[in-house]
């Protein structure tokens, strides 16, 4: 078998029709957010922080007067809808755009923040609803907001080994159903789903290199559960910060961890930050793309900022940006793409790929 790589050949997107704008939150609630923010203890003196952390806190300070931290609207899934329904709609579009028959999909990897059921993997339900072959390797993956780049790594290895020729990667976000209106972070997330078809391509195209870092001390950051209890103890479940100090540490070190994984990609491939044509970042905040792009030295790269009108879509952020950039003419066949994301836990990934889609 001739040397090959794994490249993106089609992306699908589904966003719910319901739009939740900032006026959904009462003025009294927003005022309490601002009061709590004013009472928070600032971080250490800037000169004592690493450069990446200084850039993070400078970006946060710039948004100190904005209660919504740069978000203007977000999409919300209907109460009667399930994760699998959103994922199937995104997957149908991805398959159509790729031109790959579903009978040739050899692997299905899915990630959902709110599965249809516990214990039973939602991936099996998506497989059934799509009518994929019974021999299709089907797996639910768990990498939080970093799930897409980790799925891409697995698909690349399967394709390079000859195990499959095409893989379908699916990501969905449904955090709005775990939020409480009184919590400030309730405005930071939106619902939606994406799907990516990855196929065998000639060596030198598609994914060129990936790098990953893990810091398991940051696993108690933003979690779904009940404070002080186990999530299955029968109390209402909501989204909350379990360890605020760890949350600050996570934000502070993301640019430096990102620079490390991206630099590893550049050194391994012999490429440079100046070679990057398009940068896709996990837009968990409005400033994340801007800060990490400048810090990694990729100033000339094009980008697509989605956070103001979707807020964070979790693991769907990067596929969504790639899909929109391609449709807007910002991303073209042959472009060198750099991608960087991190997921609570914390696992951080960087990737370089040569764009294959016309």
C-alpha cells in the first residue's frame, strides 16, 4: 500500500433555530454578576506571571465592563430534541458534502456533552439512524472540548494503518440544558452539532502532525453535577465550577500549553508559524483565538471568529469554524491549517493539516 494520510473531505453543521440573546437574562441577574466580579481578588502581579498568562489576564481585563464577555447570542436546542438527532443532521450534511457513500464509512467516533442515555453509548444510536454498515467501528469518545482533535488523531491512525478508508467524526454541545440563569457562565455556551468525514488522501495532504499534553490536576474545573454531592445522589444537576483556583490556573496556562503543542508540530514538520494560512482555535472565550494566534506567531493566518454569535460550542468549535471559513472563502484547498484546542481535564492538542476540500 502506498504511503497515505488522513484528510478532511466534508463537514456538516447543525444549529438549532432558537436564538437566545443577551436580553434573556434579567437586569437584576446581570447586576449581580458584575457585583461579584468586582469583588474578586485579582491575580498576582503581572510581572510574576508567565507571558502567556499575562496575555490571558490582559484580555480578561479588557472585557471587565462587558457582563457577557463578548457573547451576543447563542443557539438553544429544543427541550424535546436529543443529542443524537442533532448529530445525525450534521452527519447527513457531512456525508453529502464529502461524496463518500455511507456504506464505505469504516469508523464512527462521537462526542456529546449530554448523551441520550447513560450507560448506553449515543454513538450506537447515531450509527443506527444513519444506516451505517454493521462492520463500522463505532465508539463514543470523551475528550470534552478537545474531543475533535483527539478523534482526528484516532482516525488518522486507523486510516494510515489500512484499517479503514473513511471515518465519520461527530461532536455536539448541549450545555444550555445544564445552566441556571443566575450563573454568569450560563451566557458562555450554545448548542449545536458538527460532523467531519475524514478520508484516505495522498501522503503530504491532510493531517501532517499532531501533538498532545495532559494535566490531570485540572479535572475539577467546569463540571456537571451537584456541589458537594455525587451527581447520581438525586439532587438537581447543573453546570458549576468545582474548583475556582484550578479554573484560573487552567485559563492562565492554556496559551503556553498551546504554544508547546504547536511548536512541536512546527519542529516535526519543518514548517513555521509564518507558513500557516488559516488558524482554527477552540473558541471557549471571545479572546482565545486572538491571544493564542498572536502568542504562537501566526499573525498572517486567516481565521473565523464564531464566539460572538454562537458562544462556545464545545468540541464542535473547530469543525464549525472550518466549515464556515470554507463557505466564506477564507479557507481554500492547499492551505496550511493550524488547529489548537483544550478540554477540561485538561488535555490540550495542536495539529497541522493541509486542507483537501475544494
